[in-house]
């Protein structure tokens, strides 16, 4: 980090049912609305169990390519427009300001997950000056995602605070997608347990856990699901990313 731009894959998560707030979006009835989740691990999309937004975070809906609508932060929309992935360079057309809390509970459809829809849930450690402020959740391989999902599973008060219904959380279990020798097929879960990580706010331990799983997953991980089952992550990461981009399911984004 720090040297040169970071390239992310933006996973286009289609909103399946607009809520009251998004329903007032002009044109939304005819234009598909997508939450644009920034990831460094496109090969893990087979394991998505939910999407994350920061409840107090500032987001907005923008006019995207091909009559689509993109939900992300102002800052990332401006960057994306300079990367020629918006209708007008340097001038994103904002349709509506949104708070992260306006997005909670939306059902979205996302590429490669076995679930036909997953829900937007609160993640309190999202930084709005990084990526798009929307994050996809892969609790098998991302310690932050595992810890935050367990917070919601284990803490009914937390669900209540953000108006999260049980059925948006409890049916969605960790999906084994990558085998890492020595860590098994749910590496993030194992590392969180081994390190006794208590919550999404356990920042120091989570940083350590993330480091460990991230590197190992890339160098030694082998996919156990999908059409690339048996292949090494390092061999198919770019292939999977490019397939999603070609299919219109993802966009490249740098900052
Ligand atoms: B990753 P880096 Cl399976 N705030 O995607 C906090 N976290 C954010 C974010 C934001 N604004 N934007 C993106 N992220 C997360 C998948 C994944 C990720 C896996 C394993 C590790 C991992 C599923 N979540 O990241 O600071 C996103 O989570 C470990 C580094 O730019 C994104 O990739 O290095 C990653 O952090 C980007 O973090």
C-alpha cells in the first residue's frame, strides 16, 4: 500500500426490491440499481453471505453506464468517472443522497454466491475514504467479515439497534470455498477462533489475522467450489475477475 494505485474489482450487487427511500429514485423502476462493492479478492465471490454498509456513512446513487444506477460514495464515483466508467468524465450525475442506514436490509443479487439473494447489513469499521464504502462479505476468508457476522448472529441487541431482522442474518452460514493447507476450508473462522477474536472492534488482532489468511490464501489456497474447483487461487484469480467483468457483473476501479 502507499506506492502506486490500488486496483479493486467493483462487484455489482443488484438491488432486487427497492425500499421506500430508493423507490423515490427517479427512473429506478426502469433502471437496475447496483451497490458497488470494492474487493481485492474477486475469486472469493463464491462465498458471499451478505453485503456491508456503514450505517452513518454518506453514500449516493449515481447514473452509471448503460442506463444503470450505481450506489457508492461521492469520492469513489468521482474517481470512477475519471476512469471512464461513468457516462461523463469528471462529472458524476448524482440522483439522490443516501445514508448507509437507508441501505440496510436491502436484498441484493451478487455474482457467484449460491444464494439467490443476500442482505445489506451494518459493518461499523468501514472507512468511507477507501474503496466505495460498500463491502461484500465472505466470512470463510475475511476475518473482518467473520467477526462482524458473528457479532450480528450472537448479539440480538445489535440486530435490534440497526433494525436487522433475524432472517437477514441467521440462515446465512459460512460457505467453504478455498482450502488452505493448515487452515482448512474456513480459514478466517479458524484464525478468529484460534486468536479468540471477540468482535469486529478487535482491530489489532483482526489486522494480524487478516495478514495471515490473506497471504496464505493467495499463495497456497485451492478453490473447492465452482468451475475452477481444484485450481490454485494464484492461477485463477485474474481469470475469474475478467470473466465477471466481461459478463457485466463487475468493473475495475483504482485509487
Ligand atoms: B476484501 P485494503 Cl475474502 N473499509 O474483499 C473497510 N474495508 C474495506 C473497504 C472499506 N471502505 N473497502 C473494501 N474493504 C475490504 C473480500 C476479502 C477482502 C476477503 C479477504 C480479505 C479481504 C471480501 N470482504 O481484504 O485496505 C474488502 O474486503 C483484506 C485486505 O484496500 C477489500 O477486499 O487493502 C479490502 O478490505 C480492501 O482493503
